[in-house]
C-alpha cells in the first residue's frame, strides 16, 4: 500500500489476521496550529482559575510525567 493511499484513508483502519485485529493503520494528518494554539490558550485560562494548591498539584503531576 502506498503512502498516498494511506494518507487518503478517511479514518483509522483495522489490520486483521482472520478474525483477530492485530493492528491499526492510521493516516497521520497535518496538525492545525491555529486550533492547537486556541486549545492551549483555553487550557491556560482554565488553569489560571484554579486555586494555587490545585495548580501546584497539577504542576507536580506534570513534572513527574516527564520522565
């Protein structure tokens, strides 16, 4: 299957072996940087409305998730 065929898939497609699903073929789409920026801005606004204690908990959680 060529790259252009995979990119043209409308959605992820299961890869099967008989009746068993053994994988998933998913086209990788270009990200929409404007949409991502909007989501990040909204998340930041929500984060800033949290209590300082909750902000600290989230920051600790994210710091622990880096590694």
